[in-house]
C-alpha cells in the first residue's frame, strides 16, 4: 500500500472515531457509536499491516496476537457484571499505559524496524522527547490504573492515603523524570538505562498520585486515567509518525480531559484539588448507626407501595446501592407498574452517581428504561418541588442536603439532587451509615423522609408485589 492511500484510510478511520465519540454521547446512539469505533479500528489496523513490510511470518504473529487478545476481551465483556464495569475500565486503561511503555521500548531499541531511524540508524532528538514523554505518561497510567482497580474492586481501602511531604515527593519525581528525559535525548538514545529509570520513576509517581484520592472522587479518577492513556498514545503517534495513532490518542485524551472537567464541575471541585488528594473513602456502615436521639421514620414495602400508587408524579434517583444490589430490572418493573396506575415517572441522574461517568445511565439502559424518562441533574432539579415522591435507591452522597446547608461539610458547594423538596422522600438503604464519601446524610432525619432499610433489589421487588 502506498503512503498516499494509507493516509486516506487513516483519515477515514479518524472520521469514524469522531463519529464513535458523537454516538457514545447519547444512549440512543451509543450502540451505533460502538460500531463506528470498531470499524475505524479495523481499518487502522489493516492499513498499518499493509503499509509495513513485516512478511508472512510477522503477519501471522500479529494476527495470532489479535485473535488471542480479542478472544480474551470478548469473554471478559460477556461475563463482567455491570457493577464491576468501573474496575474493568480501570483495568483496560492500565493495559493501554503498559502498551505505550512497551512500544516505546521497542522503538528505542529497534528504530529501523519502525521506519523512524535517522541517517545514522538512531532516533532524532524530537522523537526521543516524544518517546520519553509517552513512556512517562504510559507508566503513570499503568500503575495509577492498577491502584484505581484495586480501590474499586475492594482489594485495597478506598480511603485516602496521605503522608507528610507527599506533594513534594511527587514534584521531585516529576522533575526527575524530566531530567532523565533530557539525558536520554542528549545521549541520542544511547543511554538505554535512562529510559528504564524514567519508566520506574513514572510507575512510582502513578501510585503516589492515586493513593491519596478517596472513593468519592473515583468517577474523576476513571475519566482522568482515560485521558492519560490517550495522551500516551498520541505521544507515540508522533514518534512513530502514525496518523491514526496520533488522531485516536488526541481524541481519547481530549475527550477524557473534558469529561474530567465535567465530573469536577458536577462535584464543585477543581481538577487540581482532586489530583492533590481527594476527600472521601470507605466507611463501615452500621445498621445500628448512632442517630444522636434524632427520630428516623422507617416504613415497610407495603407503606411505600400505597404512597407510590396514590402519587401523581414520582422521580426515581438511582445510585451505587442500586448497582451493588443489581436492582435496575426490579426498578424498571416498579416504574412500569406506576405508569400503569397513571403515575408520571422520571429518573434523575447525578453526573458522579456510581463509580464511573455514566454508570447509572448504563444500568438503566440495560434494564431498557426509556431514554426520554432519564434526566440529568440540571434538567430535573427544579422538578422535585412538584413531585409527590422522590424515590432514592442507594444514592446517598449526591442527595445530601449538607452540600447546600452546612458550610462545614466536606461536600459543601457540591451540586446535589434536591430530593428533599418533594412531598415525600423514600430512601432505600441497607443502614443509616454514611455513604462512600464518609459524610453523614441529614436527609435521613427529615420529617418528610421515609427510610426503607434493606437490600435495594428485595425491597423494590416487595414494593412491586405490594402494588398488585
């Protein structure tokens, strides 16, 4: 294949990637967006194989690797539970970062094989800079994603891990990476040890950047690592002079950065404050939580069923508790039962509900909840005052009125769903313990709140039975 034809096909794959991102921005077109992305990647890989002179043996090796990786990916995708999707995404990000480091190493040791060698068989200074930066970002992405996976999976505590001088240590590691990149460039690529020192320093930095971030900030971390993986790919795209890799990396990096900004805005926090150490971690929820003498109204499934059937407008607010209990299908059944009774039903989604951006949207889509019934915070918050019932199922921190009422609260200023403005608030939760951010929710003790303590799926199913 000639370079001109390759450039044309790379352009086509880039357009398909842009269409994929556009499709994924809306649940109704997300499936089509996935198809566009798959087609774009197939074109990019095929074009690269035809452009490179790798011979029959090389082609068989690459085809075998694609087959093995594709099979593993397909098996994981079919078996993974929707509740484990955040850690799956973090795991995939780690592989992208590791891939960036390995490809950079291969390019450093065999530049001629990649077609990027200069007249002397080495790498140009600019290529070495790009390679060093790509390696650093890739290593940070790998180790940071592994830590994020472990936090999300519960292998390690989601609580922030901080220590004195942490930020200075991170700054020192960043400067050291820059120094060794400069040393690698000055040596013309001969100082191979400098490359591996950069990788090791960046791996340590990736761990130190993520361990101080608490569980409540995990949606931002997931989108941030997504952005890092994109920039690592883009840097290698420059080095390898591969247009498709450059375009793909830039799209992933920029979209991840924008998404991180949206997540931070949804939490009323700056991106820098998250990176320098977030609030929130796991808290042990106790069924016998201390109420401080405050009265908590507890109800049964039958009580909830009676109130819901006689309501005119119900807004359902799903959260991570729904995901853990896998209650989305039962919730959809309850919504259908309410609509059969003539009740106006809608769903309210907070931008950081769950453990990754769009987590609740994915779960509701899986349960085939109509897209036109699902609304974002800014579109539905004003409707709670007209609702008879706000039905909260496991969404603790994003419905906490302390974000508006208590200046001393760690989440003060964070935009939240104003469920307390509804006539009645029904709150399904396992206990009265605090949420993932470790902040107590005064909503539990309000006069118009009815606590439905128990498993979200079982309680919702009992409510559906009580409505018949």
